[in-house]
């Protein structure tokens, strides 16, 4: 079955699930249905393995399981998944909170036609805005303009307090659920008593809520920093403008117009921050609806009774307990451990599982913040943290085993896929298996992979016979030529010019430059020859007598 047919079958499943939920009075978004199909398919308890092909019976089972889980309003897992879908569809970072036409799109838009008019209109609007802001600061008008800096100074702390309150509440809930889960693992009687409560699902719900609130709080803090910076720039620009305009009959436009435009740009920045704060406040309020199931399943009275006799530890207390212990690197030969004092940009390391202990997730089913001071294990270019030295040693004995345990835990609780940031582990949507009967197959895996091969172009030496001829007419022409040559005679003659002559050639080998090289350089200084000849000019006698005198000094005297 092709990939297009597979997608069509998946769309059909999603559509039927949505229609069934609507029939029972629940309108479910298509995105949520698609995620639930993935969650049901991955859950090992449903026996849909990766290597299976879905039959018609399997499809009906998936539809029924998805409808049951989507209509189960008592399960915190459903609330967590709804929260994740809502946040992904509605959250926008700071870059998206600009005007309808960002600057680059405005320039592109205006360049299509009437560019000069539109640019002048925009410049005039900015100048008017700057002038009105200046008049408001001087008390000469602009009463209808809201004091955005003052409003932001109140709105940002208010939004931050709201997010902090939500964080404190979910922290308390997470600590309580963690304590109860740990008591279940230590005491069999408490395990029997608490096994009917959905404590793990509730813990994952508040941890996901905590993660989203941390993102919103980070945006609020960044907004506060931006507003503080813009307020300083706004005050500086306004003071500069007052000094330029005051006590002057006429002012050069080239001096004041850039200042007016700067004021307008800063005011636009204040408006963007106002939109951001409103957005963050709205997101915070809307996320609370996904936490309402906590109060339904675990009222305060019930939690108080369940926690009687137990000591609730906060995340900070757990970190302080293990702050003095760390991994001994010498105990490990082939593994790399990182510590805050041994690596730069320690805070910027990408920690796996959203910073939770890599050992506690798969073994205990708990999401406990790891302590980097114990030591960060770097395994296959990925970093893992742990709650204690003991957990780090156990995990380091076989990291791949515990990583797979965490993956299996995420299959059982689908909300962990986003909470632990495991999207790269679950890129496929539909499970597969071998067909039980070929005629009932609806879906089968489409295996795709890239492959390449390389061969040598000339492995053997060339065996081309240049004398080979395949053309019949060419061979016929050569045969006729050879037959004609048999009837030909060769004649030679000699002339006076060619008599007693022959061709000859010589070859000259030029002298070579020869040099030698020794391992040491040496030199000697020989005496200068001094030889004198006497009697060359002749004497009174007719016979010349020459006397040779050698005055050259000996070598050993030099």
C-alpha cells in the first residue's frame, strides 16, 4: 500500500473518531484526535507492535480505544494531552508579536507600486506620533494617549505574580504526589491502598503545567527587561528633543525629525509589550482549566489524610541533600562526566528529559529534577543528570538499557513524549505488524532508505583491438585494395644527384651538470703562486738565457 493510501486510512480513522465523539456529545479537535491515535498505537498494553500491519479489526479497536480515552474526563492524562495541544496551537514567541506588516514586508509591499506616497504617509504618521508624544510630555496636549510605560510597570508585575502563584501551587502538588508514589514503592500496604489513584498521571499533569508556566514566566521577565531598557531610551530621547526645541524661534527639521521618529518607534515597542503581556496573561488563565481535574481527584482533605505520617520533600530540599556528593570520575574508564567547574557555558548544556533524572523515569516512573552538581553523564553526545550519586552509578553501568526503559515508559504514558522532549524517538504515527491474512491488510509499513554504491570505471586493462573491423563494406574495400596490390610492381631509379649519397643523422649528448654533496663543508687556503722569469728581454750576447725563479711559499707556511 502506498504512502498516500496509508494517509487516507489514517484520515478516515481520525474522522470516524471525531464523528463518534460528536455523537456522544463531545466536540474534539482534530489535532487532539490525531495525537490520541498515536498514543493508543504506541501504548504497549494495546498490543500494537511496530512491525504489524493493521487489519480491519485492528482499526476498529483503535477507534474504540481512542473514543474511550477521549471521553474519559476523570483521567489526568487526557487533561495533560489537551494542555499540550492547546499550548502548541496557541503559544507564540516574542518574534511573532509585531505589527500586521513587519518592516521587511512593508518594504516589499510598498515597492510594488506607489512607493513614494506610501513611504511619505508612513513617515508623516511617525512624525505626528512623535510630535504628539512630545506635546504630551510638555503638557500641551495628548491627553487621550495612554501612559503605556506606567501601565506596563503595573501590568508586568501583576502578570508575573499570577504565574508565580500558579508555579507555587503546582510545585506543592508535584512534591505531594512524588512523596505518595515513593511511599507506594517502599510499603506494599500503601501500594495496595493507593494503587487505585492515578498518581503518576496527576504528577505528569502538574509537571507539564509547571514547564509551560516557566516558559511564560521567562517571557514576562524578558518583557520587563525590554520595557526598562526602552524607558531609559525614551527618557533620553525626550530630554534631547526638549533641549533641541526649547527657547528657539525656528528649529532645523533635520535635527528634530529623527528624534520624533525615534520616539514613535519606542512607543510602538511599548505597544508590542502591552500585547505580549495581555497574551501571557490570557495563556496563564486558559491553562488553569487543564488543572481543574486535580481538585476533583485529589481534594485538600483527601491529600491531607493520604500524606499523614509522611514527610513531603521539595525539589530544593532534594537538591540540597545531594549537593555534597558527586561522581568519582576514576571509577569509569570509557565514560565522560561533566561538572560546572570543568566546562564553559555549563548552564547552556542541552540536558535530556527536560532536566529530569534519567534513572528515575523508567525505573520508578517519577519525574524528579536532576542535580548537575552530582555529575552530568555525556553518552553518545547527549547529556543526562541524576538525583543522586547512586542513581548515576546505576545508570552509567548500562545507559542504553535505561534509555530504552524511558522510551517504553513514554509509550505507556503518551504525555511524556512532549514533557520529556522525546519527539525524535516517536517520529512514526501508525504501528505495523505482519499480516495475519493478506486480504485483510489495510496498512503496511513503507520502508524507505537512501543507498548508494561506487564502482571503479576501468578495473581490467583495455582489450581494444584497433585492427578489428565490423563494417562489411569496409572489409570489402580493404580486400579489393590488397588484390590490386598483387598486380603492382615497384620501380626504383638513381640520378646524378642521389649517387653516392645517403641519409645520416647524429645525436649529441650535452654535458651534464654534476655535483656532489657531503655531510660537512670544508675549505683550504692555498698559497698564491709567485714565479718570475728573468732574461726574456735578451742580453748583449746573441743567445737568450732565461732564468725561472719560484718564490711561492710552502703550504704549511700559509
